[in-house]
């Protein structure tokens, strides 16, 4: 047996227009709900795209930081060679130019030296302490330069501080 539903037919035009008006309201409400749902989905997708792009940039910066950290000993070697050079001849000037180019390249890519200033354990590593007339914690000498890539520390500066 099948169950049949019977619809009562309204005999008046007023009943038909009320039913039609209710149907239009329901369609408009459904349309508005779908529009709002679409807008939320679109906003979520845009946020997702921004998050993915930010993560991609962070990964690229991390990879660049790892590579640059491997270059820092080369920079140290140039500084040591220039500091200990006996003759200031054309060879010395060539080495000095290469060093300047390397340093400029690193600076152009967001690498900065960590300044001496006052001791900061995030930026500096105390290797030695020495009695001094300076206030406690003052950096007396930089034993090895430290570097940052934008906000990230690549290598802490190794320093001697006053005790």
C-alpha cells in the first residue's frame, strides 16, 4: 500500500498569493543563507592562502638563514686575513674588495651584525669575564661577531664582559 497525501486546494486567489509569498520569502532566506555561507567560505579560503604564503616565506627565510650561517666562518676568515695582513698591496686590496662585496650582499639580504652595546643573553654569549672599572655586564671586547637575519639570531656574538 502506498500512502498518498492529499492536498487541499484552496479555492481563493488570496490563499494562492499568500502561499506564493511564503515561498518567495523562503527562497530569499535560503538565498541569503547560501550567500552568507559562500562569503564565509571565501574569507576562510583567503585566510588559508595568506597563512600558506606566510609559512612559505618563513620556510624560505629559514633555509636562507641556514645557508648564511654556513657563510659566516668565511666572513670571519676574510676579517682575520685583512686584520693580519702585513703588506697592503694590490692583493690585499683585492681581498678587501671581495670582503666588502660579501658583506654588502649579506646586508642586502637582511643580515646585520649584532652590536656590542650592553650584554643581552639572547644576542651575546659571555666567553670571558674580567674585573673592570666598567659596570657589571658591560661588554669589554667582542671575540667573535654575531649576526642576525632580520629578527632571527644566526649566531650569537661571543664577548668578554665586566664582572
